[in-house]
């Protein structure tokens, strides 16, 4: 009974009857052998109650690391048989998800590690699992879908996802919050995402702030019928500055070739040449 209490407090396994504990120094594992208390179970098919045991099977389950050792549970799993319909079914347990070989305590440990350590490889090594498994556990975390605010902003950033060079970021600019990140900025990614929101929710969006990427504008008109589309200040001003720069270059380039150009360089700007047309040629040509 005391052993059962230990196993429950240490690993969250309720009602366990501990059979043995072994330490394997070669494999760096601590092997815990146990089974659950026999109990009345309800048949999943006909709801008849039964306590008749059909057979047992030992399942190996990975547990969280304990110091430099890895925990391995050897769970003697009981299978009941229904006296009414003869259905066989496994007993209920609270420590391992169905079809999994990792305990809830290990899953919880991996998630806490992934929260604090960015490298999945080191988490996988610490938990004695493969990198693929660590990635699968990470993918299980579902932050849930956000609620669309009245003002949303769509932009891209250069990321390192396998889906493409740019990823798309959806933000709430009024409250300065990131709502979601999409795998790509292409129309099909955006359509799949926004079409998953109910129409009533999309109709409540009043302003969509975008840069000058055409698919954003097309998509905004399709999915946010009641919203106005605004080009954000940064991209708007950048276009103006680029236009000035172009004029600058167009006007300045001839100066290097033509000493009679009416313009001279002044810092990063362009001013009328004071010596024009006097032949002051000390100004360097535009790079
Ligand atoms: Zn039954």
C-alpha cells in the first residue's frame, strides 16, 4: 500500500500495485513493474458490469527522466470480458493515452521542456525519445483560434519554415497583439485560414491594414465585406521615398557625365549647383 502511494505521488499512477523496481545501469533505465487494482468495469458495447478477467499483456511505457536515468514502466495491462456479449476490452487507466507508449507525466515533462528550451534535439535526447516524437508532441499543443478584432493587420516576414521564404503574420494593431502566424503569404494559405472563421465574425471586421501585396487586398475584399482596406503608413511612405530616390538617381547620374548639370550632391540629398554653370567640378559623382 505504501509502495502504491509512492508510485501515485511520484508518477501520478492511481491504484497501482507495485511488483518490482530494477535499475539497469547499462541502459541507464529504472524499470518499474506494476499492475492496477482489479475493479468493476462497464462493457463499452452493452453497458453490462463485469469483473471477469480475460487475460493480461505487458505494455512498456516511457516515463519522465529521473536524474541521469530514464523511467520505463512495465504495465501489466488487464483485459476484461463481458459475460453478456463476450466483448473483451482493456481496463481504464489515467497515466497513458490510448495507442501511446509515453506516459502523461512524460508528455507533460516534454511540453514544459519545449516551453523553456528551444532546441527539440536536446529535449529529445534528455527524454530518451526521437526528434520526430518531440516534434509530434509539440504539434499537439493547440493554442486555439483567436477571435477576430475590429481592426486586423496582415503582413509577411522572412522566416525559416519549410513552406516558403515568407510567412504571414496576422495581428491586432490596436491592442498590439499577434493573433496568428500562417505558413505562407500566398492566397491559398490565407483563404484556408480566413474561411475557417464564421461569416458573422468576419463581417464584424471594420478595417484591414495591409502592405501593397495584391493577394492581401483581393482576399480582404472577399472575406471582409464590411471592412475598408488601408495601406499601412510604413509601406506608403516607403513608396514615396523610393519615388524620390528614383528622381534623385535619374537627375544625379548625368552630373558625373555632364559637368553642366544644374544639381549637386549635398549629404544624401540633391541641391541646385551653386556654381552652375561656372564649372565647379569638385563634387564627387553619384555612387
Ligand atoms: Zn457486453
